[in-house]
């Protein structure tokens, strides 16, 4: 990987980390989650290509503990929505299954954590129609959580659960970076929504978009 590609990859990771840590700011706008998922998939493809090239340092950009916290936060949002749905529909078993808090999830051992997050994904997907119609859940949230869980499992040395990004593995690094550029151009346009609505959030995003020449 060239120095320019390394710098661009780190910028892409900064953007993903910024969006992950500010998920409450944009989560009600599904198109942002969809575009973020595209970037996440391209980044995973780049990581896969780097592994193929036997480069020891994989540019994940987020350490395992940080990513675990991010996943727990996203899963907690979803299981709260499922829990509410279950409670209103008298499904006591499902309500009990979705009762774990963010701290409960974080405190699980990593292997148990993966199983629990997969359980949340399964239940959300099983009840997606009513959840999306009445409880504000959208499919992009689920895809985003799957992508992050796959990355976490990579860090654990575990096989991916969902293989969302496998198609990216056939592309060259040049193709992947060109695709990342195109995805970020789309994201830039959508993020202008926040230019006046939330200037601090928008300016933070633009700061993350800067490619630093290291």
C-alpha cells in the first residue's frame, strides 16, 4: 500500500469512527446509515486485501475495546426497540430476551458477547416489518451492526458471521480506494443536512474527512 493510500485509509477510518461515536446525531436519517455501510464494506475489502498481501499491520482504525463499546451501544438501541415491541404485544419471552443493557453487553466475555449480538440481530430481522413500520427501526441499522460485528470477529480471530463484505475481496486496492472516494463524495453531499442544523457535528465530520500526510 502506498503512503497516499495509507493516509486515505486512515481518513476513512476516522470518518467511520466519528459516525460511530455520534450515531445518535444521524441515526434517524437512514440514507446516512446506508452510505456508511457502503464505506464500511469497502474498508473491510481493503483490510482483506492487505491480509492477502501479508501486511502485518491491518488498518482497522478502532481497537477491540472501542469497537465492542460501539457495537454494544448500537445493539442496546435495537434491543430496546424490540423489548418495547414485545412488551406492547404481550410477548414475555422476547421481552426478557431483549432486556440486556449496554453495560450488560459490554461486561460479557467476548465469545458470549458475539452470541448475544447475533441473537439481537436475529430477533430484529425476524420482527423487522412491524419494527420498521411503527418503532423507527430500519434495515440499514441492522446491516451496520452486522458489519461492525464481523470486524470485531476478525479482531478475535473468529470467522465472520455475515460475510457482508466478501464481494469486495475480488477488487484491487486501486479499485477499492476509488470506490471509497465515490462513497465519501455521496456522504459529503448528505452530511450538508447538518451544516446549519448542527454546525459542530458537521464541522467534526469535515475535520475527520481531512487526509493527513504522515
